[in-house]
C-alpha cells in the first residue's frame, strides 16, 4: 500500500481527518441541526414514512394538507387543533409534500385520516402534492381497503374544474378501496363562502367521528402547542422579520462561481430583489395601478413568459400599531418557540420579536372567521362582551352583517366590541397559532422572458376604497398593493406629497429591504403561448388581466426580431377598461402593432364612457363572432385572464353561443367543445 500504510493506519488517519473537519465546522453544523427552517420536517427519526412517524409519536389521528397558497394548510391546522381540544385525540397534522405514503394502508384500524386539498390551475393538485397524486392514481383496487378518511376540498365554483383536485383524490381513494367517513366537503371561494362551508362540514364531520370512534366531547379550552420562552436581548440569531433564516446575520447566503445567489427560491426561501423601476399607470383618476420592475440579475432565477411572481409583503405601520395596542403587546419582547410535539413545525423563523412577528409573519389584516370568534370567548374582557362574542360566533347571518360586510380585521372587530378597551388576557401563543401565516401574493408576470431575461414586471391595481358600511370610517386597503404604491412614490420622490391610507417600513429587518427591495420568488404556470408561432391566439384580458398578454405580445415582438422568414398566426387581444384614464399601457400597444404588422389586433371595450352604454369584452367578442369562429376552426388557442366570476363566465357564455349558432348544434354540445378545449390546453384561464 502507498506510503507504507496498512488498512488500520489508513482507517485511523481518515477518522482523524473527519474529526478535525467536524471540529472546525462545529458552529456551522450546530446551526444546521438547530435550524427552525420550515422546510425541515419535524419528527423523531427524520423518516418520510408517514405511518412510521405517526406511530413513533403515538398519534391516533392523521390530518394531511395539500396547499398552494396556504389556505388548505390554515384550515387543516384549525381542524387538527379543534379535534385535539374537543376530543383529546393525539393529532398529527402534516404537509403532504413532506411524506411518503406507500404504507398508508397500514394505519392502525382505529386511526382515521382527514385530507384538506386545494385545487390549482385546471383542476390540478398543488405543486407539492404531485407525488401524492401519483401514489393515489397508481393505487390498485384494494390497496387502501383499510383506510378510513374524511375530505375537504378548497376551490372556486367559477372555474370549470371546481374542486377538481379534491374530486380526483376522492375517486382515486374510493377506487383503491378506502372508505369515506362523513360528507365530502367543498369550500367555495368563488361564492365567498369557504369559511361557512368549512364550518358546516366540520360540524357534520365531528358528529360522525364521535359515533365512529366513540369519542367524548368536552368544553374546548386553548392549549398551546408550543412552549413560549422569553429571551433577554436581540443577537445575530434573532429574526427581526427576515423572510427566511437564510438571511440572518448568523447565516451565510450561498453563491455560485458567477457570484449569483443560489436558491431554490420558493416558499422556504425567497430572493430579495431590487425594484429598479416603478410608475403609475392610471391618469387623472382617484384609483391607482402600479407597474413594478424587479431585477433578478443577482440570482439564478429563470422564468418563462406567463409565470407568476410571488411578492412577500409586510403589514402596514398603522395596522401593526393597532394590533399591538388591542392585545397590549410589547413589540420589543424577544421570544422563542419550542414545539411540544416533534411532528409540529414552528410557523416562522424563531427566535424573533413580537413586533417582527406581527409585522412580517402574521396575517393580521385578513378576514375573520366565526370559528375564531368562538375561540376568543374564553378570553373576553367581561361577561357582556363574552355574550356578544358567543352570539356572533353562532349566528351566521349576524356575523356577516356586523363583521364581514364591514371589512373588519381582527383588531378592528375586537376594539369595536370592547369600545376601545384592550384584550390583554389573550395569550400570545393563541395569536401565533390562530392567526394564519402571512402569505406571498401572486401576480401574473407582464414581461417577456425573451425580451427581459433578468427583469420581471408586474402590474397591480391598488386596493384602496371607502368602506361601504355607513357607520365605518376610513378605507379598505390591500396589504401588498399599498406596499408597492409606497415604494413607487418613494422611488419617484413623491411619498411626502401623497395622501396615503397606510405607510410601511420600507427598510425592512436590519435594512434588508433598503434601496427598494422586496422578497420574491417565481411560481411556474401552464399559461403558455402555443409552441407553433403560426397558431392563432385569442386573448381576453380586461383591467390587470392584460398583464400576461403584454408579456405574450412582447414575446412575439422579440421572436420576430430574432427570426427570419417566419409567419405569425393572428393574435387578437380583447381588452377592457372603464375609460381612457385607466387604459393600461395605452402608449405601448400601437408600437407592438407596428412591429407585428397584421398579425396583432387589439379590440378595446370601455365600460364607463360619458353618455355611452357599458361595453365589455364579451360584447366585443360577439361583434367579431365570424372572425373568432374561423380562428377556432383552424386551431386557435384561447386565453382568459382576470375576474373569474363576471368576465370569465361572460366570455365562456359568449363562446358557447357563437359555437351553438355557427355550428348549428345544441348549447350542451357547444359547452362540451369548450370543456374539451380546456382539457387539451387550447383554452387556458388565469383568473381570480
């Protein structure tokens, strides 16, 4: 052997090298294994076998969620928490993405499973649940004959494939022999009834489970899932609102040889991108629409035209101050969270401060559910308020009138009930576990990956309107759009000149966002131009629904600039706005038409011109029905982006009418043709 060493000598030398390496890297390894990163599944063994983890932790009920934007996760956690509190069950609540399910049929006989599944795209499973879908779809008859399950789907009835993912899961599970326990629940965001749909389904579910599992129900009292430890001071390990632990001073971001920050950039770690340009798109109107451009050149992020950009917001100063006031919280208090159960994950980076959690991690401005009101009864400041809370939490109609219709967030509602007196008996742990985690907002990208390789554009109407309730003062404001407007005004030296409903800390934690930066990541989409440029394209995009089509047209312009002897198919864009003051990118479209020649045509509908009747894109569509029918016959692709309930349904109905008349067929047959076009990808929607 070389150097005269035998196997024993070599083994000892290798051991010494490993020992020295571990000692030199001890701090990095300590940080790694002590991480609270949400992407790490908490379990005693680190196993991905869901049944093994459940048994190791002595659980007797399994709740799983497949979530795209966090809503299914929120409902799953609420359900699991209430199951444990009411029936003393040992519940394991887990993200489907974190586990394997090959042994799912080996769940103990008395252990039931409940699934919460959101639908994404054209009836698809969320991105993180693709492996789970593969498992279910490949299961044979009898493979899951021992499994007893409940199911709640989250979807939007204005979509063609309403709750499509949950319906697929139901069919797969039944085909494999699993038994549905209770009703199949469906939450409908399109009707705005998701919370009430959940409450109705949950009540039925609990009654069935009580009977099937012989459960005794007792009065629900809050029991924390975490030990909250107060710490003395802030150091480099304490998060002050960083979007992920990777950005803490105690950590080091990873860069490649080209000095680009390395991802993956997703829900566990965004990229803090500079806003290099932003400007107002509306003219002479009291509404605002902001065009924002993000520079991705410092990352290895790639996007495709038609993708979405996730923007990670923070809460406004005014909202943070009111929340801290109502619960009498000290924003400077430093705390850590330690799960009492190894299968539970810490919801955001800790240790942190109360102020950072409220500003950057909690969805304090979101709508309130009746269920939360019911849980707050135990912390009411006095008997009178307790009685009022109890009544509102059990009366669906009154809750809608007094809370929902007034657009009240949690702090607003509680201060209104208590006449401005604080609710200082509500534990911080309760707020952390009850209020959802602040989620990124997704915007259709309005740039072209061919034209702007390292820059992403988004287009956003600012949500800011007077509260429709007569007894309410102030405006209803959106979280992210008002943040983008604050940045736009500051970047253009106009912040002090504007009258704003809310203001933000634009520097962010430890000045991480200084210089106009925001955390972002790209979400892939199936909203794509046809691969053959000769294929005709029909687009419907009123308002900010035009955003991805601006990207599409810029893509075609770049394509013609780089290709020779290429013929484009006809590209028709139906665009709608109120009038010429809110006509988005009005100066750009003539330039695109000039470069694309006869291949591009824009048809504009205005709904609020003086002394004129309202005209919408579906009206313009019917005016051009002969041309549209001819294009569909030669294989045109149809794209719809914008309002799901009104515009998208109107366009769908108009196309059904056109096919019915022009083909001389029944309306039912025309509807089936449109449905088949959606299934095959010739009719795509990006609606909300």
